[in-house]
């Protein structure tokens, strides 16, 4: 799979009375997606392909 994307990243170690938060919002485009099988990476057979699609990702990490 190949992809191109961009996003924003926010991190605040002392939000809401010492609550750590780390957030990312990502938008991009995934292309050349293939599923293959075989004995090793030098001799793979592609058995299906996925269409090229845009994607959105949200990652939230928090701890006290």
C-alpha cells in the first residue's frame, strides 16, 4: 500500500488538571493496495486489489 496524507497534531501535557492528551487528525489518499501470498517477498502472487480511496484518521491518547 502507498499513501499520501497530511494532518494536524496537538499535545498538551497539563490539560484539565494534569491530564495528558495527545490528538492527531489525518486526511489522505491510499493507492496501489494489493493483497499477495507466497513463500517469501521475492516471489509473491497478487490475489486481490483494493480500489484507491481517500481516508480520514483520528487518534486520541490520554492518561492521568
